[in-house]
C-alpha cells in the first residue's frame, strides 16, 4: 500500500522546482522598430551573458534578435547591424551590468 520514497527522485524534483523558481532571468531584452525597417535591439548582459562580441553569448543574442524580427514580421529578406555599442544598464551600479545595443535595418 505504501511505497518507499526514492531520495534521488525527491532531490531531482526539488532541483527542478528551485530552477523553475529563479527570479534572475538570463534574457532581458527590448525591441523597437519603425515602418521604414529600422530597429533597435537591446539585450542586458550579466555573468552568464557576457558583453563580449566574439563568443557564445553574442551568438545567443543574435538568435534572440532573429526571433524578435520574426515575431514582429519584419526583415524577411535579411538585415544588417549598423552599430553595436555597449552602455551601462540603467538602475544598476556602474560596472555591474551593461546593455548591448544593436541598431540596424532591414535589407
């Protein structure tokens, strides 16, 4: 009638609950476009999503940008990033977090 509680399953379940309840999102971004096809995409950096422009974090940000463009139904023929700049994130102590700001346009 009563089964023994498996400690491994209990630990795995607890881990999933903890990970699911995290309030530190990896993806913090914003997207603004205009009818001419110009857009500004901003993604916040952190210890996981570093601000460098030559690594995995940059490739992930480009995937996020492509998803935003798709979600907004623009730039079906492609796009070009004209400016990439790093700025201090608002409402954070200087040096702790940055925002990578991409300014681009549809082709």
